[in-house]
C-alpha cells in the first residue's frame, strides 16, 4: 500500500513539473531542456536552507521558488532576443553546467554523496514521514499548481502565449509586448517548478545530483509532448504513463540498468512515432476532454459599421505623415528619402514594380525595421522608432503579405487576442479580480464575433484557423487587424492570391472601413483593385516615390506603365 | 611567475587539442544543421554507434586500428543516412515543425542509446592498439594520442573546407545552406544534398568518436557531451559558417581550459556556458556570422 501511495506521490510531483514545462513548451512554444536542472536548483535550495540554516518548512518552499524563478528569468535573458534552436542550445548547455556543478562543487552540494538528513516538514506539530502522511499535502499542492496553470493557460494571458507560439511577428503586430510575456511565462514556469522541487527534497529527505540529469529534462519534455501540449489534462496523463510504465516493467525482473534501458527505448520510440503520426499528443489541445467548450454563436444584431467606427472625434490634418525615411540593405536603397502622408478616412495605395520597397515602407512605418533617417508622426504625435507593438497601441497596425494567422488557434481566438487592454492579460487582475476578467472576456468575445460578422466569417468562429481557405484567412486577418482598434490600417496585398469572388468582398470591406473613419493604406499588385478601392496612390520605384495622384491618373501615365510592366529599356 | 607561464602554456595546449576535436565535430554537425535546419541531436548517437562499430572491429575481432577508423567512418556514414531517410524524411513529408523534428531526434537518441546499452552492456569499452607515449615540447606536455587528435582533426577539417569550396557537390551544399529555394531554381535538388550532408557529416562524427575512444572510453552515452560542445562551437562561430564552426570550436576549447587559470577546475563547464551566454546576448549571429539573421 505504502509503495503504491509512493508511486502516486511521484506521479503528482512529476505532474507539477509537467504543468511548469507545459506552460513554456505547450502554450508559449518555448523549449526548455533545463527543467531537470531547475528542479535540482530548487531542491538544493530547499534542502540546504532547511538542514544547514534551520529554515522551517513552508519558508523553504518560498526560498526554492525564489531561486528557480530568478534563475529561469535570468537564463532567458538571451532567449528574449533569440528563440527556436538558440533556446534549445542555451537550455541544454545550462542543464549540463548545473549538473556538472552539482557533482563537482562539493563544498556546497557534497557531490555525488548528496545531501541527506533533510528535515521532514511538521504540520500541526507532527512530522510528515511516510508517503501516506505526505499524500494530502502533495495532492493539495498539485491541485493548486493545476489550478494556477489552468487559470494562466486558458485566460487572455494564455491566449497571447499561444499567439506567441504560433507566430511571434504577428503577435507584435497585434500590439502585444512579446518580451513581457516571455519573461513572465519563464518566471511563472520557474516558480511552479520551484514548488515541486522543495516538496521533493522534503519528501525524499535525501537528494543527489542523479535526480537532476539531462535524462530528467528529456523525460519531462517527452512527458509533456506525449501527454499533449497546451492541455494540462494531457500532462497528468503523461505523468501517469511515465511513472506507471517503469513500475510495470519491474515485472521483467531484470537488472535495474536493463529495466531503465527498456523504459528509455519505449519512451524514445514513442516520441519518434508520435511526432510522425500524432504530434498533438494523447490529449490534443482542442480536445473536448478537460475543458469547457461553449458553442460559438454570432450575436443576432450584426451590422458592420457599428463595430468598426472609430471612437472619439477625429483631429484635423492627415492621420499619418512620414518624412525622409531611409533604409539600406547592403548596397540597395530600399527606401530613399521617402515621404508620404495618409489622409484621414481615405484609402491610399502604394503601387510599383516588385522590389520597389513597398513592404519595406510598411516595415519602417510600423517599427519592424528601424528607419535610418526621417520621422513619422501619427495624429501629430511622433511615433518614430517605436517598437512594433507600441506603434499598434498608438494606433498604427498592419497585416502581412503571407497572412500569418495564429494557425493552431480558433478563428475566434485569433480575433479576440488582438483586442487591446484586456484585464485578463495581466496576472494581478487574473488572480485577484476574476469577476472583472470574466466580464471583460464576455464583452470581448461578443466584440470579436462582431468583427467576424463584419467580414462574414462568424460561422467559422469555432474552427481552427489553419484549416481555413486562403481567402478566408485573409478575411480573418482583416478582422484581427480591426480588433486592434488602430486608426491607421496598413494592408499588405489584401487581395492577392485570392479567388476573384473574394476580391470584390475584400475591397468592399476596405471601403467600409474608410467610410467608418479609419485611415487605410494598402500595397497591391492588382491595379484594377487599386483603381476600384483607392482615393489616392503613390507610385514607388527603387525605394523612392516617383509619382502621386489619383489611381486613374497614374494608370494613364505611359512612363509609369513602362516601369511597372518592364516594357521599357531600363 | 615562470611556473604560471608554464601552466598557461600547458593549458593553452590542452585547449587547442580539445578545440581541434570540437572544431571537427562542430563542422560535422554544423554542416548538417546549416543545410537541413534540423537540430540533429541524434548526432550523439551516430558518434556512439560508429565508435562501437570500431570497438567491435578492433577490440573483439582484432582486425587492427586502421580498419577500426575506416569502420567508424563507414558506420557513421551509414547510420547518418539511416536517420535521415527513416526518421527525418518522413517527418518533412508530414510537414512537421522544427520543434517536432527536434523532439523526434531526441527520442531517437534515447531509444538508440538504450539499444546500445542492452546489446553491449553498460561497461565502458576501449579502443586499444595505439602506441601511447608522452611528448614534451618545452613547458608543454601531451601524449601521442592527443597529437593524433589535433593532426587528424585539422586534416579532416581542411579537407572538408577544400571539398566544399572546390567540388561541384560542395558548392551545391553551400548553395542549399544559403538559400534552398534559390538553389532549387538553379537545378540543385535539396533532398539529395540533405542525404549528402548527412553521409559526410556523420562519417566525420564517426571518426571523431573513434578518436575520443582512443584516449577515453566508449560508452552508450559517450556522444552527448562532445556533441553539445559541437553545438556550442557552431552557435559561437555563427550558423551556416564552416570557418565559424572551426573558430568556435577552438575558442570553446581554449576558454574551457584557460579558464582554469582564474577559477577552480569544477567551474570549467561554467566558463563555456558564460561564453555562449555572452555571445548569444551580444552577438546572436555568432563570431563569424552575418550581422543580420
């Protein structure tokens, strides 16, 4: 009996670590190969302060959490600039270093001998020693960890994490500070791991480096991935599987190292097969298991203009003015002393041959590329050099040529995530003002459905975005852009690569946005579309604006036609 | 003071010796990574499998060390091909994300290490037969094995560099590494190039593994530590740059060993990490990488 309760305790402890890693890996798409090391740092912090400094039990948990949170946040310092494979390498190296130190820094860790005699926690005067006595405590903490993990993962905060996972650039382009979310999720993940590690140290009363190896890190990753990323129920299933299988393998009655090898063989093989045949894991992200799914229905009273109208009185003058922008790539001038101005409530088009620098202009205006000279002002306010997400908050947002939806999220979530100033995006209100968060969530949900109704896709709200046709994806991208509530909308080829039937619809929506008071600028190759939709056009060639006027006037200019179609001798 | 200088010279020599091996492993992994963009963690398994093949030839069948090295290269080459064709290619066809390919690589590594352990047992094996002698050059002492490490690594690295620059296939590899779509347009077939880099890179890893087993030992888990050094070398130097991987390997070897002048021995690993950390923070594109990624 005691033995099976011990197994259960182990499952619970590992599932807490799983929650910690799933927040990073499953929700935010950030790999950590150092969770074993993090687990170790917390365990040593709790063990040494409890045994050598006589710190009492609950306080040791706080100390462990402080250490793991700080370390997780610090290790990610470079991770804030880099991602993907850099993060794998960085955490891998960190894992090896910490493990090495645990073995060799014997003055502190006692090396391979390990730290023994860690005091047992005493609750209400009696010390916990057996698995039975520990179970209520561990179960309670596990429940808490899952509750916190679930609250974070399934909230507006978690929605931004998933956006970050699916597309980092697009997350910036909807006005979210990627940096803040990365630091926060690493710190939270570290804190949750810290809790598990302190409990572990007190529970075992003995720790040595061999519990905190690279293998442990790999197993935690495998546990989360096989169980199902971005689904905490999956993490629990994974923990049961990972602790349960070795216990079953005991019946082989082979030597311990052979048993371990068989276990590794099975888990390694499963990992390869799952990545090939079921990358979403046992309990997938959009599984009905383990989460409530309310049916998605559109509000009955949907009219387009109501939701897209700009709020507040419009100031005078052009909405956006850029002067003297410049950008070089090597020897190529992608933007050269470039100036333009966008009239409020009008549609302006940027046309010109391929490579003229049109998308570069968008990148410069929205801060995705720093301009080398010049200034940009939005409603008279200087926005030069703002980070992309700050430019969006200031009211200047853009779409991408290649759409860049958050492909693994639902259509509704794609739009909801872009709504600014959601209280549930901040951890304080998320845990302290749940009523306010829930209310805002209901309103934002309705609001997002209205944007979707405006583009005519409310009926697809519950579908996963990646499953939509390209034309529909462009419409969702437009709804997402509107949801940022930006006044100036930069559309990068809104109608290209789309069936003709969609083109007319998209152009009509763009006109409606302008009529509602939004300022639109678009880059488009379809000249017919430009003539239909634009009030004013700039013609670009080789990083410069060479002509401007009504679209009709520009089309009629034979010289520009030559540049555009390349029929001249250039 | 003289003793300090002597120590510094010795540590520098140790650093260069370790660095040449890191450079060899760095280019072998870096070439695969730059071309295929796969974070090929199972390279560690290739190294171990090839070394065990050499151990069987040299220690069990007694066929002599030269044949052992040939076997290591051949086994590495074949094993690398197997991984590419049996594991990575189906994943690419299924449009797996880069992260999922990495996870599959990780799974393949731990599964493969387990097979090695079940077949060969956990005991360390050796690759005997190389005449081990000490060599003293002024204040610096090293062994004949270490001299072989450095000589063989540099010979292979330089041969690889020449091959990449001078041959048609080498140019195809560099083309795919710098721009796969464009390479396709000029008639280079990326899948064939992928097979090629896995074959060549894995053969080099096999030889690297055999070199390691000459001085140290062979074990199922022997590959992880050296391959991690290779990863670091590649990122230090800059992804996609073969000379970068060489420089990265040497810098890493020197930093690890010269650090012993300032810090106690068990901090050796920390120095490598700090160097990596600083480079990633201040120069994410690597020492020799292009300024913008």
